[in-house]
C-alpha cells in the first residue's frame, strides 16, 4: 500500500485495473513455468476437458500481482505530486489461500480488485506492519476466476524503536564492542 | 500417499531475476541492486512469484507431466521463508499429502502436494500445498470407499 500502515482502512476495495489475455502470452508463460498441454497448444487443448487453450492459473495470478504493483506505483506518484510522502510496501511473507475458480481463455478480460481485510504490527520485524489482503479476479462475464488471501508487509510511520533496541544499536557502534556482542549472540 | 518427488536444481541468475521482475513484479527491490540492498531483502533477490513459478516448473517436470493432470485447483499456505538471492541454486522435493476422489466430479481425483523448496545451503526458502486435479483410471468407480491411486509415477526420479 502506498498509504502508511496507520492510514489504511480495513474493508476498503482498491480497483487494480484489467488485463486481456492473448493466446501468445498464455503459451509463452506456460512454456517457462507450467508446460502442461492445455496451456501450450490450442489443438491439443481442444481434446482436454477445457475444450480449448486456457491460461495457467499462475499466469493469471502474476498478472494480478503486476496490476497491484502498477496501481501502487501510480498512487505513489499521485501522492508525491500532492507534496506528500507515500508509505512503503515491503515484500510478502506468503499467501494463505489461492482458489482457481474458472479458466481464463484467450481474449478474456480479467478485472482485479484488492481489499485490505485486516492489519496488525509485525511480531517478527520491528517497524513493519502486516496487511491481510483479499484479491478477486473476475472475467468479462462477471465470473470469479480466482480468489486469493495474501499477506504483505507495510512500513509503520509512527514507529519508535524500543529503548532496549536503541541502546543495543548504540553499543554496537562503539568500535570493538560490536564484534564482541555479535560473537556472544 | 507419502510418496516423495525430488526436484532438479535451478540456479537463479541476476538476469533471470530482472527479466521476471520487469514483466511481473517491477518493485525497485527486484530490479535494482542498490534499492535491493536498502530493502528488507538485503540484496537482489527473486520475486517470490518467480520462486513459486520455478517451483511449479520443477514439479511439472518431475511429476505433473507424468500423470494425467487435469489442471490446478489452487494452493494454500504458501510461505516465502527466505529470499532467493542472485546466484542461489534452488531445489527441493514434493510429497503427496492427500489423494482422494473429487466429491463434485467423481471422474476426477484431487491430489494435494506439499512443496519444500530449499537453497544450496539446505535452508528452506518456500513451502506450499498445491491442489491439482488428476484423471482417474476408472471414472465409473466414484463410489468406491478407497479410490485406486489415479496416478502412475516413477519413484524418486528427478526431472533431469
């Protein structure tokens, strides 16, 4: 999120835009990451239960991720344009669920929407928060093609390091002592 | 059930990281060494989705291409445990965690596969549970109490 962790409202939906999947990109992705015949070749796929070429579910997911990165980038620029300092997104620790619900075929347009469903400060990384996000991908007929529950890191704006941590950092800056502390821990 | 499939190893180069990130994950920390050093990742590392994609490729080569796979249903509990840094070699294994006939489509079986992906130091980098449909040898046998194993795979063979 380009908003600071503290400013994010739970249950607000963010439209991420749409992508139309073409046959050549479906095949190109599948060749590299998911070479199963119904993702690779229209003639072969016609004999599968899909009755035609379908995109790898993972392809539809990484395009969704790309739409999210682009939306965050655009929002970041907008905020900078207004003279505001945008929030900082970090890497993701994981994905709780990903359900592929309907196949995506060449020419299908998929629209992606992100909803923050929960947030809390990280226990493992001081200064960062965790965002729990839902991502819904819907085709031009209104059918859900996938639903995902994702987790992402977001930097805290109002974080102040605990005294213990600041003391420890100050100590490690004293020449010689830092090494000694590192060896002991 | 419990069967383990070993993956062939893949070395992740800087060029691969930047190529994937440019197309699918253009966060500065996947594209630029300086930005990467200043990020939580601590250096140029692959997109988690690239690690997942490469893992999918490894399981497709080692397993799904040898069974009558009928497509993926999704996955759960995907955890990116450690960044895959440029030059790292990833490998790992998949274990068949569950195998059952689909309730809604008894002509198919559902196989759950647990991934354990590790780097060259043996440290875990990613885990997840993949759910995949497989065709069954005997589609009429949907009412059987214990389904036949609807897949046929060699033991322990890497993709080579």
